[in-house]
């Protein structure tokens, strides 16, 4: 029995990537000099997110009237690269990433201004709507170079839906 090949939502991937980059840079713990970039890290420091395989359609339903409902996922990781010289810095990085995961899950997190919580996800294009972002792994050390530069990482999965009317060609 052959396994069904998953389909990608190419247009959805573009919309999610752009929207997610904006959302990640609204994280209230980010300092004004920090940003979370897409798929780019400097050699010794930085924060970036990486899509893991793009936007994948996990469920596809079409009614006889042409109404199409898609359920999709966009797995991604956030990588925090730094060269910590003390153990407390490693704990700070791990806490930063774990709190980012909590914030994206719409849980309250501690900030300098008190507890803050993400209350809604950004709007997307063409009837797409983010339904949930969930952590798939806790923050952890993913690797260390000989120069002492470390990559700390957290795995996340963004779920979204899209509903549209199929155009009939006569």
C-alpha cells in the first residue's frame, strides 16, 4: 500500500512566513536592538526562525457545491545563537525561548512591564486563519562550535485553516 504524498500550500507558505516574521518580532521580551530574522544567523550571534518543510496541507475537504476547507501546518524552529561565557546566560537563553513558546501559545509570560499575553493571531490572506501555535520541543542546546558559539533551539508548529469557494470553469 502506497503512502499518500502530502501537498504543500505554496501561497500559504509565503503568507505564513511573512506574518510569522512580523508576529515573532512583536514578542514583548525582544529588546529594541534585537530582531528575529528568517533563515539567517550571523556567525556568532542572533535569533532566527527556520521553516521545516514549508506549509503542508494535512486535511482537504470539498463539498459538492465547491466549498473547500483546508487544514494546514507550518512547522518551524527558532534558533538563538550566542557565545555564553557563564551558566546564567544559558539559562536566560533557554527561558527566552521557552517564554516565546508560551507567548505564541497565548499563555501569559513575565516581562519588565508585568505579565503579558498574546490575545490574537495576525490576519492572513485569502481566507487563511491561524488557529493555533504549539511547542513541539522545549528549548534545548542544539550544538556548540569549537569557538564556544552555541545554538539553542525550540520547535514549534503553526496550524491554520483556509476556506474558499472553488471556481468552476464551464
